[in-house]
C-alpha cells in the first residue's frame, strides 16, 4: 500500500490510502478487542459452555466428524492435506507431472501477458443493458465518423508579423499533415485569411479584425478562434492574446492508438521551425484520458515491481534461507504472470481498476505461498516428510483462508457493474492460481530442492 500511494493514478493512490488506514485499524482491533474476546472465548471453552447459548454446558466433543481429533491431535482435514495430498505429491511421477502441468500453465500465462492490451473505455463503467450504453454504441456507429476533437493554440505570438504568420502557416500545415488527424476536419483561420487576401506573410491587425467581424464575410466563422487583447475599439491595435485552429483525430477505438495520436501531433508541432519555445501547441479535453492511458503501463510495471520487491524483503525475513526465498518468489512471479495472462483470455484489459486488483491479488498470493514455505522450514526429516507435515500443519489454514475469500466475492459474479465483475474475476484467478501454486507446486519444488530447516527448530517454535 505504501508503494501504491506514490502512483500518479488517482484511483489507485486513493485506494491505497484507504486500504492502508483500514489495515491500521484492523491491526489496532486485533491486538486489543480481538485478543480480549479470544481470551473470554477460551475461558468459555474450558468450562465446556456452548458458543451461542453459553448458559448450557456441552460435552467435550467435536462439532462434526471433520473436526474430530485423532490420536496424533490432527483432524480429518489435516490428515487429508498431510497424508492425502502430501502423500500423493511425494511420489516421483506425480512431482514430474506437477512440474510439467504448471510449466504449461505458465506458458499460457506468458502468451496472455504478451497479448494484454491497455484499454480504459469509460463505457465499461456503464451497466450492461443500460440505454446510455446503447446510445453511445449507436452514436459511434451511425454518427461519429471522426475521432475526438482537438485544437492547436498559439500564445505570445505576434501572428501579424512575417515570422509569426510563417509560424502559424507552418503549424497549420503540420496539423493537417499529421497521420492521426483527419485533414478534411481541420479549420485553419490563417490559411483561410491568406486565401481571402491572396497573399502570405505579414498583415495588419485591422485587416484581420475586419475580416472576422464583417457580417457575411468568409472570416466570420473564425471570430471565436481569435482572442483580442482589447475588443472595445473598432480596431484592436493592442494585439492578440491567442488563436486557435480546430480539427479532429482520425477515428480510433484502442487506447494505444489514441496515445499514439496525441504523441504524434505533439511531435509534429514541436518540429515546426520557429516553435522551439512551444508557443504553438495542441490540446484536447480527451487528452486527459489519453494521458491516463499512457501512464497505465508504466504505473503497472512500477507498482507491481515495487510491491514484489517489498514482498521479497518480507519473505526473506520470514524464511531466512536463500533457497527457500528463491523458490517462494518464483511461485509468486508465476502467480502474478498467470493472473495477468489469463485475465486477457477472460476479456480483461489493463486499466486503473485492474491495476488495483492486481496489487490486491499480489498481496493475497503471498499468504498462499509464504505460510507453506514457513511451515516447510519448521519441520525436519526427509524432504517428503517435511512436505507432508507442512501441508498437514498449514494446508487447512491456507485452504480455509482461500475459501472464505472466495465466498466473500462469489456474490459479485452475477453483477453487471464493471468494477464488481472485474473484482470477482481478478480475485477468482488469484485464489485458483494462489492455491494451486501454494498447495501443490511450492511443496513439490521445496521437496525437490529442499532448503535446510531452521537450525534450532524446537527453540524456534517456542
């Protein structure tokens, strides 16, 4: 959350601040209220009182067969994960199959990552079936033949001088020649004025003012494109504040193409002779969204990389062993790659919403792998024995944590909201890949390349 709070994406930054304060309050309640109530509940259990109706004393028996303890103090679920799943993963052929299977999944993840697109369409936030979404779709299909509107502005330019007029004419030519600008849509006052007077080069402000203000003249449509310093007199000899040339981008649907159109026009105007100071520039209201599209890839890479770096530090502190840290980090990398890759196959793209979900998924995936890795380090014996014991001790807790998360988000699967359905899909992928890598691949890798257990295991557990 600390790394995400430094992002330039407002949605991600605000979410990280919100989540950070949430975690802070959760920690405060855990070390105060929760511990206090846990002590009271333990006293109730010692007296064999019921959990809901605490006035009644119950028998000291398990609530169900799954929780019934065995002679070795393990319930049926611990036995299923330790002896069942752990016993199966201890077989050499199964280990080979697991490695090949997860390698194939990783290949699919890499392919999906290579095809993952940056596409933040505001229409995604409109619920499916809404008349507003239908209106946008029909408008784009039947009426919107051009792209977003743009304008080229001038500031602090004496457009009536020879150099100023040449600069504006060159800017107009570059504007029309840009490959991402629809040339027929360009409305250039300098070209129209030169056509009107039959010449190029310097001109008088009186002529320009008269051309734009005379009723019925060819310059009247450009009256709003020229801002005078003083319009109180008939001849505003004090000069011009700013001018504007209007146009439209060519029609584009992908965010990447829109970013290219913005960068292309900026480069075209920067290359105009005499515009080194940037006094002639382009702008569009739509470029506010384009700037977000442009920053998404960089922000996603930076935030995921910085979060991964923080996770590596935490895992290194928990596991200590370089080999164990390397294996757990490998699983974490595979999890995040698979989440990103298969979200592409599920119709998702990179935008501010999916980046937030990726940061959450990365944080959750640490739990699935780090706990199993820690349990493996705390057990001694042969690699297969450590595999079975680690799954028996920690597998149920990891599995229950994943199931509780899944139950919390399954209600969102039928939502028509883009944010909610994205949240469900991202966390679903996180749970599936997190459990698979944490409970299957990680124990296999750690048994194949076993790190040394903690030196003084008994003292460490105390």
